[in-house]
């Protein structure tokens, strides 16, 4: 069974689960570790596996309610909600109206169709990467606790960058870099709550001066990394590198995500160097993904 068939088997499981899915089982069907499955799913689809499953269950619930043949409490229990109140809260957050309103009116509803993996010929564009054995290092910087639920992170992280750039705090951190430059990383994952900490920081030397008040330190342990080069304007180019790494490189590489912290690196260039201009076709950055041998 190839990669696309395995992933479709995992998607089929998520589609046919009325309650909260067992993500360990989904990862097993995809023949990869839980962390690799969750990270791959988010990068490729733009949603966490939990958020996707939640939207699909609520979409199926909306179809049942729109038919007008089922009581709200019966639909709530069918799709894994412990009470009509919990169901109503989740339903309104997604659709903007209550289940009772959806059942009683002809208000149009937006639903989310199921995902399917199609075989698409890819790989005509080269991917530049290298394998790096890293002995571990510390990142220091500004931290934001955010959530993947309803894609809050997609608005909160860009705003976090804008605020810290406008204040000059991002630029000032370069005084502490040990050579990489700026680092953007996601860590302290809580998979049950779909929360994580996002950090705008720099790599630090073992001996360094104290950082500004309010910053935090994050220790990254020794790991083997696949480092992918991104050349082109931000953020589209580097987002495409993430997708291609999981869509094209991992399935045939013999490696999988190791479960440690992955991150982006934005090297420090001279002010007149186009590699440091986020709007330039020459803008240079890197995606660092910790890897280990994949199961056979």
C-alpha cells in the first residue's frame, strides 16, 4: 500500500467516526508516528486533524438538521457531544446560528467536504535540502500561546510578528544570535487542546548576556534535521516548502518527523542584500524538520 492509499485509509477512518477520533489509530492506518501524522495533516490541509474531524462531524450534523427529521438532542448524541448545550456552542461557533435555527429555517449553511488524497504528478521542481546533525541549542525570544481551533493561530501569529516588528523587538534580538539569525518555532504542544507556543527568537551561544525582560528560553535537544531551502517572497514560498516537504520528500525518503521541535530560520543579511527582503524573489530562509527512520 503506497503513501496515498495509507493516508486515504486514515481519512476514511476520520470520516466514519461520529465521536472524537482516536488519532493514534489514524496515525497507525497512515503507517507513521502520531506526531508525524498530526504535523503532516496540519501542513498539507491547513487544519489540525482534530479540527478537520470536528468540522466534518458538524457538517454531517448540519445536513441531518436541515432535513428537519431529527431532534437536536438526537443529532448531538449521534455525533459524540455529551449534551445539547455543548453541541449548540460548537455548532454556532462554526455556522453562526444555533442547531434549532438550522432545523427550523431555510438559512444557507456552509459545510466542509471530506478530504481525499488524489494521485498528482509532482516533483518536476527541484527541492534543495541537506541533512544536519545538530548537537542542540537554546532559542531565546518572545513567546505567544495560541490555538489551532478555528484557525486562531493563522491570525494571531502574523499579528504577533507585526506587533514585534513595529516595536523593534524582533530586530534587537539579533544582538544575541550565535549565527543562525531569527528563528520561528512551534513548541509546547498540547495535542488534546490543540494549543502550542509560538516563539520569535534567535539561537543563543552557550554563554550569552541576559535577554530583554519578558523573553523566554527554549532548549532544543540534539537531533538530526532535514533542512529545506526556501528562495522567494514570504510567506507564500516558505509555506509551499513545508507542503512539499510533507507531500513529496517524506513519502519516499525513508524518514519521518522525529517528534521534536521543527522551526524556520531567517538568516541575518546586510540591509541592502535582497536575500533579507521578504518581498524579493531572492528572499532566503530555511525549514528545519527533525527526522528519524520511518517504520517499514
